[in-house]
């Protein structure tokens, strides 16, 4: 037998009304919710705090204390073992850079040197930065701390075995070698006349010994040109200091190798100065300076600072 039931509209309405009444009767008030929350935080009947007894909380805290204590101890042990292999004065391992980079002074944002020779407020900051940078190269500082080395050959020292008490010596580099860019004869480094000086320095690389292009040379060379043909035309004449009687900037081999900041505490980076004598005014001039040595690459498009540096010059009328 098959039985079929049909619900009338009235019976459906009654069913829905009953369901709604049951839901309303089960809805808790705000006071009830607050009471339940208080019991969750602290239940005086079961003496539970946030659903756990004191013993349960103690076990959890003990577990995490032991777990994180073990991790901290393991990390400390690893660091201690690693530090035993490192010497503060002599590098145990050295991932030497293939090419030292070049940088300029005065240091400026975006490597832009823009000024007007007629407005000293536009170039005073450049002069101040050069003065501060060259203090270490004063004659009195160099002669009191560094050695008067033999020019034309690497200044290499044998390991004494105790560099902590007997640091390696370094060769003197006096700012007087920078000629008219030394700040000794012209306190404005040419900026007041629209003939700015720019200093070139090569990044220090431990134990790096540059090899001159020509085996007869006792120095490595520097040269600055315009990035484009119009830049070269606007760049005009320029001169380098020191130059060893050549048309290029030169850096003597006696300033190499560099042994490290703590091993060679008084080391002064050698510099090359270039002074631009007749720049075209009111023109943006892109300048690129390169260092030339057998073991320095300066044409890698992937690294614009490897063996070279580019900057913008502009002298406003």
C-alpha cells in the first residue's frame, strides 16, 4: 500500500510559526553570553582557566620552554662553532671580486654635479665634502702614520704572525699629489671658475694586485671621456693628477695590495683627480671614467660600476 500525504497551506504556516517560536525561545540574551564568556575565562566549578586546568597549562608551558630552549641552544652552538673559524684580522675564505669598482668624490645624489660658478651656494656643498674627504690625506697625517714607499712596485709585507699587535704598514698618499685639485692652491677646487675637480677612487679589494696594460709601466691608467659624441665635444679639455707625465691619470703600484681594514689600519686609498677646464655651459654632459689594467674589465654591460663610473656634469651660466 502506498500512502500519500498532502500538506495544506494552513498546516505549512503553522509549522513555520512553530519553528520560529522555537528559535526565539533558544536565543540567548546578552547577559547569558557574558556569563558564558566569564565561565570560559574562569570556571570556578572545574577550576579551569580558558578551558584548561593549571596542570594542563603547566605542561604546555614546560613543553614550549624546553622546545624553544633547545632551538636557542642549537643556534648558539652553531654560531659559536662558526666564529671559531673566523679571524678578525685575516680572512679565512675570500670570495674576491673579479673587478673593483670606481666611485667619485664629491659624493652627490644620483652622481650628478650641477652648479653655477657665479652662485657660490650651488657649489659650496661640493667644496665642503671634498675638504672633509681629503683631511686624511693632509701631509701631517700621512707622514706620521704611513711609510714613504718605493715607487713603481707592489708594497708587500711578509706575515708577522701577529697582526693584532703589529699591523701592516701602508704607503703615504699626500693630497699634494692631486695638483690643482688638492685644495692647497685653490680652496674651491676650481668650482668658482667653472673648472670643477672630480676625484676618482677605486674600491678596495683585499690582496688584489692590478697588472698594468704595458709590462714596462709602474702604474695603472685612468681616462675620462664623454658617453656620446656630443658629450665629448662639450667636455672640452681636462687634466689629470697624478699623471706621471702622460695624458692619463695614473695610480702607482706601491699602493697595492690592500690587506684589510683591521690589518692595515692606516691605509689611505690612492686617488686620481681630473679637472675639466672648459666645459660647455648650460649643457648636460654625461662623463664616463675608466681604469685600465690587464686584470680589470671595464666594458661589462651588466655592471656599470665594474672598472668604470658614469656621472653627469652641468655648469650653468
